[in-house]
C-alpha cells in the first residue's frame, strides 16, 4: 500500500504546482518513512519469536532441575541419589504387563543397608518405632536395591506399574524383619509406603517382577559385623579400616556417616544380562565418593536414645 500512496501523491503534486523539486523531496521522504515502518514491524515479529523461544527453554530447564533435586525422604531416609541428574529413561505412562520389556540398560546395582539405631538417634521427633524398637531392628537392615550407572547417573520411575503388597505375601515375614519401616508400624495405614517407594523409583527399572525384586533383596542382606555390635554395647568406636576389611576392602564398600555415626553401608553388585543381581564387585568411584566416615566411627544404639530421653526428664 505504501508505494501506491507514494505514486498517487507525487502525480498530484507535479500537476498541481510548479514547485516540483519541493514536492518531489516531500514524496521521497514519505516513501522512505513508509518502508522503514514496514521493516520495523518485521523486526518486532522476529524479536517476539526469539523471546518466546527463550522463555520456553528456561521453563524446560527449570523443570528438569526441580525434578532432579527432588528430596527422597520416604521413611525418613534421604536417598544418596538426590543430587545426581538421572538419564532420561522414564517410560511412557502405561501399565507394563511384561516386566522384561523394561529398558534395564543400567550398569550395576547398589545394595544399601541402614543402621536403624542411628536413624532413630538423628530424629528430633523420633517415630513410634524408635520409642519401642524390636530387638530384630537393632542392626543393619535394608534401605534399597538401586540400579546405577558407572558415571553416577541412575534410572528411576521406569513404569507406572502400581505397587501390589499382596504379591509379596510369600515373603511378608522376611520383609518385616529384613526391610522394616520403623517410621510406620504394621498397624499403620502407611506401613507399606517405604516398600512402595523403593519399588516405584528403583524396582520398576530392573525388569524384575515385584516378588523377584524384593525376594532378591532380602536374600542379599549381610550380617551386621560383630565389631559394630561390640562398639554399640560398649559405647566405643570402630576403626574405619577394620570395618572396611569386614566388607572386603576399601574398593568394595562405601561407609556413610552422619555426625560420624555409622548410618549406611553400601556395596555393589554386577548386573546380569537379564537384569538379575550378580556377584559383588568393586564399586565405581561415583559410589565410593559417597563415603563420609572418619577414621574412627561412632555407633549409635537404641539404648542411647532411651538414656537421652531419661536425662531430659530428670
């Protein structure tokens, strides 16, 4: 439209007045102004497009960061992976009828055992199970069986298969003893949430059925070393090197402490081609770096918790 306006205006100006040069200059100025106006519109559109693209990128990155930094506090235990950025292996949202269809292309397993007395001692408001602990809990019990990659990443939430507690009925007694949830006792409606969380986040990535996953884990639990039990009863310490030696050496286990109290012991297992748990193996550096104990390790006890409560009352 601007060129037509220019042509008509200039023709009328030439016919209407002898001051051709003056009107010619005016028409040229109008023409240049119109063209610049059109160019400005194109540039704003381009800029708006770039802004929309940049905003979209920021939103996507923010969502990814939020997801990777999500706390893993089921049963009051922080998962060691919460600072890692997992690979994009989450499956489409459908129920998996065949567990073997899961992409279990991870490298190895981490088997994590937690020392229950330490779990209770670190809580300002201890769960009910800490006030009335069972003797069977006074040891290392299972925290989880976790698929891992050599580079420190890990798969998680690989399917939407719902946790089915009834499928674990054949090993229910073993679960209660080897993998207890002392934060929610058996008479609590939330008692199964610890197992449900471990299955949903980790078990779904193994390619194993729920019964296979939990059955293998309960069979993997290692006895609590006698030097740990002795230190607990004697209120003494354990030499870090001595405890590592029990587990085969510094390359075969990671010792996790909180305020230098033994919190967890983590060992690594090979992954067989079908996703099953294989033999023990040296842990990659990504796992060994999680060790946080000093040269002398303190050992918490349920009795220590009771003594602290008595002292507070007095």
